[in-house]
């Protein structure tokens, strides 16, 4: 039931405002000034929500008897007490004095990450982007420093009144509690719900006590700023779930062939999948002249997600494959296949940091690699020749050795799952 025009309408409106301000704080986590502004607004909106509920008590039958146990519980909750104190400080005294910790890591390759600084104090007035660029300036003083990599600054905002609890997580938790507070008032005093339809108040408070800020922590991705070591520019990497846009010609019309169904089921081997995608890739290359980089996730022999990779340079590749690993974990995928064009070049001890694409001896090929959670993998390269500008695929070559390095983050996910 909606009570937007009822006595609790204004309180619910303030909670919506608080939710919007929390979203702004998430978006501006790395900017101290914007973060503080959003936090201050969220504090006031949440405190005003409770005040508006109490100010309409005369319009809500049975309010006092209902409110007494809620008030007792809120006073006993350390995070809601902090909310009241923090709001009073912001309104009547000054801005909150936040502390900040930052962890700095540099990613040089798919499997080489160095932690330059652990979770140590960071200037609370300095933006995360500025911290990252200052570190980059110092690193580039070393002439032997590789130029391709990613500097990551993971920040955490703290307040003396919260101990180790992170500020934004605490606000999310307080917002969650106040939503229950308002909704419980609606359910018990304004709705015509049958007896027993609403859980006992003690059960609600027990549930809220168990959902402390550390259990709804703001993810590391939201708290992290990444820049390219080579340029110092921020990195905004993302993968795309691939869906066929409407209005395009059908595959039969575009490629002039009858589609072949992908082999599916638990009995399908990695070789079966690689052979299928190799056959399809030859048609795609002949008609389109190129092949977009794609990643396919499978679970128990069935495809569960197709991911388009928006790759700009090597630094972005490292971050992109970290994102793919997270999607592997969330989808419960146990098999991954990657396909796309790539460059290869022989190793040169005189140019250890030279990328294959920059080598004078580079060769273009179509790379198809598949791996499963049991450790099996298949890595295939198909040379790409050019005749009058048109691609011509050569004979597939099975690449021996070890799984491609870009699978490292995915293998870590599967290793962790087995350990748990």
C-alpha cells in the first residue's frame, strides 16, 4: 500500500533523498570535497526522516506505544547513535573530521602485481586521482620502469566515532534501518493487515542487529581509482553483455550460410568448442574482414553469458580481465572461451618491455583459448595473412606451454572456490 499523501509521506520522501545522496557519495568516493558534501546531505536527510515521523505522531493512532521500543532499540545501536551525533555536528558545529586510508598497487601484467603501499593513512584532503598521479610521477623517475601498467588506489573513509567501520557502509546500514522503522509504522499502524502478518518487533531488531556495516561493505571497485602508468589518465573499463541489436540482417542473410548450432552439454570437450568457433570465425573473417574480441562463459556445458571486450591498450586488458573474472564468479561459470585477433612476436632480451604490436617481427593471428575449472585448457593460434587487404586464415597451431596469462584472474577465482 502506498501512503505518499499520508502522514508518513514526507518521511519517506526524506529517505528517498538520503538514498540519492548516498548514491552521489558512492560516485564521488575518490573526491574528498564532493564525498563530504554528499555525506552531509545524507546525514541530514536521514535524521529529518525520523523527526518527521515523530512530528506526525498525533495523526497516527497508537503511535506512542509503538514508538517506545523502537526508540529504545535505536539508542542502543551504536551506528544509529553515531548518525544522530554526526548530524548534530554537521548542523550545529562543523564538518565531520574524516580520516582516510589508501592501498596502492601497480599491475604490470596479468600475473604480476606489486603492492607499493599497504592500507596506510592518506591525506584526507587529496583526491584519489591526485594520489595516483603523484605516485606515477615518482615511479617514472626510474628509466627502467615499464611504461605499460595500471596504478590502483583503493581508498577507505573512516571516522573516529566508528572505529574500523567504513563511513559509507555505515550510512547505507543506517538508511536500511530507518526504512524498516518507517515501513514498520506503516504496517502496524496505518495498514489493515491481518494479525500476525507482520513479524514481532524483537525479530525485526534482531535482523537489523545482524546486518552491521561490515556485512554490507562498499565494494573495492567503488572505492578504487585506476590510472594508466603510461599516460596518467583515469581508466574507465567495462565489459558489455553482447546481445544482437534489432533491425540487423539475420546471420543467414549477412554471412550467406546456414547457421550451425553450438555444441552444448556436459559431454562437450574444449576441443569441440574450439573447433566450432574456429569454423565460425573463418566465415566472420571472410565477410567482415575482422573479428571482435569476445568471451563466452559456460556452466555445466551450457552457455550462460557472452561478453564483448572494449580493449584500448594493454593496461586496459589487465583491468578488463579482472572484470571478466568477477563475472565468472557471479555466474558460477566453470568454463571460459576467448576469441579475437592478436599480435605475436618472438621474445627479444633487448626489448623485454616491447609489446608484440610494436615489434617489427610481429605477426597477426586469430587467437582462440579455452579453459575449465578443472585445469584443462586449449590454446590455438590461426595465422592471418592478407591478400589485397582481405584476410586469409592459415592452418591452426596448438600453442604449447601453459594457459594464456589473461586467464590468471579466472584461475584465482576457481582456486579460491575449491579452497572454500
